[in-house]
């Protein structure tokens, strides 16, 4: 899929730069040409010689080098590629990009380009969590940049947390997703995606909710839109940036989520990734409930919420051609998910283990099993946006058997 495509890889300063050497190999073995720019920081971690040898091309480092400029000016570098990839994207380079700086070759190219840009952030977990970095990252997403990762885990600096650069094969899948935009295998298809938690009101100030962040559902909406689908994202309360190119309907309760989904029909695809509250409080109090001095807590009467996935799966007329649900399980994950698929009547179930200690709820990584009528696939642990891209590509393949999903589900992520 990326054969013949040309990629400009910008390697900025971070220990994860060693993975970029492997990324070059993975891209080259898929037939892409890779030209590299190394920042001063990047050159502290990998040598120009290794990068040049693997990319089989010159390495560009200096904005004011007469030699580099005479051979290939920064404007040409920024325009000749099909895609610019920044991996690793350091906190410093992201800050420059978000603020429009152009004081070295990499930042100048990134400001001058008219091509899509994918960033793979990598940094210490506190740097990633710092409000300045989060602000810069949000700005870059709002500017229309694509991002993959970072994932969570052991960091090279010895700490544990978010900030780990996505694996080379995950980055390759993201690149394929972006470059296949032009092929847009889902062009003309309509998709509904549910995401996030629901809030079920108890009284005007209190509600029942759960720990869902919406990251997985939002990433799926973005990945389907990247493949050309017209996407309506029905989102429970969340603190995420609305994905570019997606129509977002913000809701609070399960009842509102169902109504928003029904009004988004007809659709070819429905992906229910929301963690819908199973119950709501019967008879929401109109005024704030007060303690009555008896020491007795009030009894909350719960009634079951509508099941959105089951409703969409069992529509008599106008059922989406492919309905995908999620199964959040804490034990015997696959067996429970199989039963859930049969009970709800959906076509596929993406089962994930959300038990305490997995860090899935609210986290960045996910380990999933795809359950279909044909059986089950065990996918390697991936960042949630990599899971989203793989799922979107599988969906594209469902509608177009000739489309190469290019994802070896049962292999290790390496
Ligand atoms: N779901 C839904 N509407 C509900 C409950 C769940 O659309 N009222 C969807 C979720 O979006 C997910 C799937 O159903 O795609 C399974 O959700 P999950 O919470 O795993 O299962 P439940 O139906 O809640 O079943 P249980 O609590 O028994 O595990």
C-alpha cells in the first residue's frame, strides 16, 4: 500500500530515536522511499551514518548548510514527500510546531509543508503529562496533524507511565491509514460510533458514571473518517479533542445516546465503543436531595437503560450492514464476549480485559480479541489509536474484500 510513496522522516531528540532506525527499515521493506532529517538532539541519539545507510539517501541536518541547500532546499524537502513523519516527536519539537517556530531545519520544514504530518510523541511521563505539552499536543491535533501514541509502559529513562513512542509497526499502520486516505476505501459509507461514559442524573448536581475516557471510541471515529467514511460520533462527557472531519453529537445519558444514534441512521457501520451505564435512577429528583437528619441514606431506585448496541443490531428495517460492539470484561474475557455477541445480535465483538491492574479504562493501551462468526483473533497489545486503525482497516476489508487490511492479527507487535 505504501509502495512508491515517499516519506520524510524527522528524527528529533529522544532515546526512542533508536526505534526510528527500525521504522526506516520497515518502511523500506514495504517499498516506500524514506528521506531523513535529523535534529541536533536526534543526532545525539543516532548517528547520521546509520540513518543514511538504512535510508540509502543523504541525511539533512542543517538549515543554513550551503551544501544541503544547494542539493535539496528546505522548501523542496517539505513538499516532495507524500507524508512527513516526526518520530520521535520530542516535547521541544512539539512546542516549536504548536507555536510556529522555524529556527532549525526540522521546524522550518514543518512550517513550510503542504503535506500531511504524523507525529509519534515520545518523552518522559512527567513531560508528557505537563499542561504545556498537553496544550501543545491539543493545538497540533486542532491544526489537523495526525498522531500515534504515545503508549504506556517502562520508559527508557527508568520511569513507568505514558510517553513511550509507539512501536515501528504501529507507526507503519498509521502511515498506511493516512496514505490510504487518497484511496478512501470507506468513501460513501456512513458510520455511527458511540464513545465515552454516560452520566445518569440522580438530582441536578449528582450523577452515576464510570471511568471510561472515550479514547478508544474517539480514535475509532477518527480512523474511520481517515478511510473516507462519513462519521457521526455520539459522545458521552469527555475531555478529548473532537476528531477532525467527524460530526460530533455530545450527549449525557444513555437515553440521549440512543436517540442521537437513531437520528443518525441510516448507516452502513455502527461501532458501539461507549461504556453505557447499565442503569439509571428512576425518577431523577428535581431539586438537590438533602440529608434529612435521620442518618439514613436515601434509597436509589435503579431501572435498566436501553441497550444501544442490541437495539441497532436488532433493527427490523435499516439495520447497519456491520454492527460492532465492545465487551468490557474482567474475567474469562473471550467466553463472555462470545455470549455477548450472540445475546446482542451484533456481527463482531471487540473484547477487552478491563480488570483492575490492566489500566485499560482511561489508559492509552489496549489488548483486544476480535470475535466474529468465523472465530476469534487475538491482537497484540497496542496503543488505542493503533487498535482503532487496525479495526477501521478490518471494517474497510469487510466492505471491500479486495482491500488489504495489512494487519497480521495473531503476530506479536515486536
Ligand atoms: N452497550 C450499549 N448499551 C448499553 C450497554 C452496553 O450499547 N446499555 C454496548 C457497549 O457499547 C458495548 C457492548 O454493549 O459495545 C457491551 O458492553 P458491556 O458493558 O461489556 O456489556 P453489558 O451489556 O453492560 O453487559 P454486562 O454488564 O453483563 O457485562
